[in-house]
């Protein structure tokens, strides 16, 4: 399957999202769209999208946010969804309704030659935390914005504030070694959890008026389909799935039982809601960049 040429520091991420990991996310498109819909709604609300605007959806994945935004900008606008994952973009193109002002491009946003000063908004749902050199990546994205440009994206807060991830993962750790500890500057799901770091990156990349709104949610890991679906979700995506990658069947079976035991207390009928804590980050373009 085709993979984009990107910044060399992003090579591991490009390989992952074009391998089995990216294919799992593509296969789960419908379930993930339901699961993460509350977050998409928050981003779109805070972005204050207007008809006729031109928008870049960074790390657009299987296209849910891009499709929703395209419906808001209307025929006079344009949405460009960009991602490094060929499997997820294939799914996005498959599910996108015909006739929307929407284009998907397989590329690395760190180096992609965007049309300069031509977009009103950068938006992203969990698509900006995996850059090896985030200042460089956001600086490149900044060049695509008009002088009145702005951004709005969602990123995860600290792991300890996210039982959504940590409850299954702690259950898995009863059976397998812990995942390698990521450094504070390493790309990963929680790389923008630090308010100080996220603000510093955006400031250095040329943004101002940076606001980070903490939002606490309850995401239904079962998407209304019961405990079995919740367990399967934990086994397919997220850190628990990564910790179990390439483990023998007997270890996976034991971990599966432990995940079920960990999630059962959260069950409310057919739902299994777990706490999820995110930042909604908004900013505007700084009119004058600092002199280098």
C-alpha cells in the first residue's frame, strides 16, 4: 500500500499508520466515529466555522471531522484533509458523501507544500501529537493560513486523568511488561498533555492568543453495545492494544479476562463510559514573527 514521503523524524509514525495499526483504525471507522463524536462536536463548536471558509483537517484519519466541516463551509468553502495513513484515507474517501467541497491528500503535514496564505482554519481531532519536530510542523502549517487564520484542535491531557486509556492498560500490565517510557518531547498520544509545552510549541511556531480549555468527558467504550464490545475495543486500539502486540495467545486470553474484570464496574446497561480528559486548544496567527 502506498505510503507518503515525509520528514525523516516522522518515519516511525508513517510506518505504523500504514501498517496493521492504521488498518485497524480504518476497519473501526464507524465505531470510532461514534465513540469520538462528542470530541468532534466540541472542536467544531470552538472553531466557529463559517460558510465559505477554507479549512485544513490535520491528521484527518478516516475523515469524520473533515466530512462534518465540509458540510458547514458549504459549496463556497473547501476542506483539505491531510494524513500519512493510506488505509485510513482509503476509508475516508469511501465514506465521504459525493458533492462535498472536500479533498483528501496522503502527505506529511511537516513538509507538505500547502498553498501559502490560503486557508482560514487549521482543525484537528488528535492528529497533531505525533510530530517528531512539532514546531517545524506547525510552522509549515502556519504558512498555509491567511493573516486572519486560526486553529482549533483536541489533544489528550495527562494519562492519570484518562481512565479511558489507563483502566484497560493497567489490567494488561498484570500480564506483560510495561510499554517504554516516553520522554517529555517524544511524539505520542500524550505529547501535548503539558499546557506549558503545547503553548511553547505554538508560540514558537508563530501563533498567539493561545487558549487551552480542559474538558472532562465520559466516552462509552462499548458504543452502546455492551461489555464484549468494550473489551474488544480495548484489545484493538490504544495503549493496551500496543502492549499486547505480538504476545502469545495464552497471554492475550489472560489479559482479555483482566480487561473484562477492570471494565465491568464501569458498565451501565449496554454502555461502558470511562472518564476522558482532553484539551481543546485554540489560537490565532501572530501578525509578526519574532526575528531569528
